[in-house]
C-alpha cells in the first residue's frame, strides 16, 4: 500500500464520538471532496467523491449518525490510473440541509461555503476532526525521499483555512493556487509529522519517520561505500605510479645509488605492490611510520620524474 492509502485507512478507522467532532469531520470531507448541485425550486443535492471504500464507509456512517441518508455508488475514472472512485449521493431534504448548515457546508440560503465558520472548529478536538476529514477527502502523502503532503481544496480560501488550522497545530503549510483547485501542502518530515499527529494519524507518523531513517541510513551507507571505493582507486593509482618509478630507477641504475631508506622502501614496494602504507611501514627495518613511508615513496617518484 502507498503512504496515502495507509494514511486514509488509519484515519478512516478513527470514529469520532461527540456530535461536534462528527460535524467537523463531515465539514472537512465535504469541503475537500464534495460538490453541491442545484435542482431548482429551492432544492439541492450533494455528492461526495472519495478515493477508497474505507473513506466512503466512514462518510456514510457519519451521515447516518447525524440522521442523514445517503447512497454509495462507484465509477471508474477514464483518465490517469483508471482507478475505482466512490461517490455518496445525499438528497437535500430538510434534515440534510440543517445538518450541512451546522457543519458549515451550506448557508441557510443553500449557498455552498468555501470553508466553515469558526464555530465549527472552535475546540481543539473539532480542529483535529476537520483536519482528519480534509485528509480523508483530499489528502495525499508521498515519501520517504523528499516527503510531501498536500490537501486539495476547491478554492484558495479553503486551502488557506486548512493551512491556518495546521499552523494552530504547529505545522507550517503553504498554499498554491492551481487554477481549477488549490492545495495546502507541506514538505519535509517535521511539518508533515506535526499535521498528521494533530489529525490523529500516529501510525502514519511512525511509518514516515521509520522510512525516513531507513532512507538516511541507505544514503549514508552509499556515501561510505562510494568514499571507500574512491580511496581504493586513489591508493591503487598511487601504488601503480610508485611501481613505475621504482622500475624506472632500477633500469637506469639509480636505485642502487639511493640512500638506504629510499632503496629499502622501493624494494618493498616492488615486492608487495598491493600492501598499504601502514603494512609497508611495519616491514621496514627498523619499523617506521605511515607518514614516513608516504614521504619516501613521494621522494622516489620525484627522483624518477627528474
């Protein structure tokens, strides 16, 4: 399952108990995934379009608990991934209209609101419920590399409202107008974790953090492997250059005329082309240091080049 599906599954399993939380969550769902259709003679119907069966069942139960009937239908998208979508149809009878007015979805004159009034999210539990509903209706989460969370809204005002609720929870969200819709989004593990925790998605936070740690660990392992490889390449090239210098000095008869320490290290390198500087140092008589061996080999190369 993707991170988005994991997130929706976890949030859909959280059942609000208080009516105020049910109204706030329903408000978040309708403001991110709902639409209002005018039917004439002062009548309306409402559609809720969601991505998973779990979210559809969550919305159906919310409406039923608040005394509103609805019908779930499915359809397959023709574009993109051709995935199955779920729609809830709500007839705008008097009970439904009163409930959606209380949830801040419709005005008393049946006009749709871009976001609910403050009374709907006055309490912290209601703000968490609204964020939960918004994530269920229009949220998507990707990661672990460059984690990105966005919540879709039908308007810039709605996206700004979500960003404002996120800021109250300590999560900084930005707003982007995409023309036909707007989004409130966050990048980076920390602000995303803050928002998810505020909505009650603690398991999603743990999964995101675990995957982030695994990603960092893999990146560090790759960097160390690349560094080791680079060191091996440099060591191999240096040893090859030293071997060529020793062979050149031997052919020219210069090696025999060099001071004993240089002659000794040249012969050791010729006999042990793969040994490290530390291992060569231990074979000198008397044993010397790695830095001393490095200087002697450099001196051999310089003499051979002259």
